[in-house]
C-alpha cells in the first residue's frame, strides 16, 4: 500500500520519490477523492498548499470544472467505468477565479490489470504557457504565409507571362523577369532555411561541426558579400584585436551569426557599421554596432524573441533573424546582449568560448 508522508514525498516500498522535483503539478488522491499528496508545482498553479489540501476531499480543495461548468472529478468516477481504464485524456479545466490548466489523470490499480483503483495521479500543466505556444505557432503560420505569398505570386506571374508570350519580349525584358524570378526563389529558400533553424533550435537538435575558424576572415567575407550586393565599402569598418585565440567553432553557423547581425545593422541602422573582434578571458567577443536610433532599454529584452521587428515592419524580414542568432550563439556555449552603442546606435555583442575539437 502506497501513501504520503508529512514532507510531501510518495513512499513506494523501499523507494522514496521527491514529488517536488517534478516539473509539472502533481496531485494524488485515493479512489474516494481524499487528497494524499500535492507537490510544489501544483501548489503554485492552483494556489492550494499541501497543508490545506492533504486529507481533504478533492471537490473541497480542487473543484475542477470544464468549459461547460461540469464537475470534473464527478465525471472522472474512479470507482465506476470500465476496469480496463488506466488514463484520462488531457483537457482544459479551471478552478474558480484561477487560470486555465491542462489536466490529465492516471489510475493506479491493484492488481495492475483490471484491479480496483487504489490511487489517482493527476497531472497539471500551465494553460497560459500552452496558449502562448499556440499563439506563437499561429504567428509562425501567419508570417510564413505572408512571406511566401509575395515571392510565389511574382514567380508564378512572371513564369506564366514568359511561357504565354515568350516571343513578344526582347532579350533584355526576358532577362529582367528571369532575374526577378531568381531573386524571389532565393527569398523563399532563405525563409525555409530560417524556419528549419528555428525548428532545430526549439527542439534542441542543432548540431555543430567544429573546426578552427578565423573570425576576422569570416567577418571580412560577410562585408565583401554586402559590398558585392551594392553597399558602399566605406560603410563598413572592421577592428581586430591582438592575440586572438584559436577558435573551434562551426564555420557555417559563425557566418550565419555575422551575416544576420550585419544585415540587421544595415537594414535598421544608419551610418557606419562597425565590427569589432577582441579577445576575452575565455574566448572571443564580437560587437556589431551601427549609428542609427538604437534599441530602447525597455525594448531590449524582446529583441531576441521570434517575430520581433520593432517599428521596422515595413522594411521587410521575417523577424526570425535575431532569434536564430541567439540560438546559434548559445549552441556554442556563448551569450549575446544588445545595448546602446557609444555613437548612439545599437550594439549587439556576442561572446563565444574557444571550444574544443570534435572527436568522432
């Protein structure tokens, strides 16, 4: 027979499990509805302390109701129903005056197959967090649809026109239309790459292929790419410190970090874009700063969230670039911050450790 002791632990034979270590809320009741245990997370989510709940009836301390106002514990009916029941699907419930929670339950039977219900283990999850995740996914779908619509409409329009009226256009007109199609195809490819990066970052599946990386050389390459795309060379300034350590990083990811930060400075800033690389005690720090309006202190905590575009929505971009930068930096064991630059613009500064070689 299992039970609960006074310090919030479930005792099973010779094994003691600290239920306060569980990340989700947990309430344990017997089949009659008497509360046996409440962990810290459940207390935080419901506002009901273990001292107030243990030994009392479920409906007195946890009167869960569904969206139609029905009594959840009564509908659960641990003593009734099929004896093969073991779990109850998760559903949104609420306590009077409290936030929505996602609640599921598991029946503990003795014997395990078709026995009587001895206890009911009830798991609680924050409904607010789930709602925020769903809103984030809805935002992602909306953003993707919006960002794809324009280039795909252009690609479809130009290709259909060329196929239908090829002979009516001059070679110069054909070239302009084909270049537009090519640029829009590149835009779609970049969006898909960003979405894949977001997926890998959020799922923790981002893989690094470490090698020796010359960060100043990678920065020069990014600047050269911007100049080749039409930017003025004197808009960029590269400052490199002395005695930089050997850095074992993922070169492609470093290129992506630098390219996104420079792109952000060019798009949202003004004046000279400065890239400064210096040695710190445990690695290298890289600062990218512009001379634009900068980032207000109250806005800074939101800069690295998905879809953040400040007041520059009309200037394009998905709002995923800085989120991806933060994920790539942290995957290297580094950190990134944003602050006001000495000359008035925004300064993004990331620091990464030297790293070590990968040994297969």
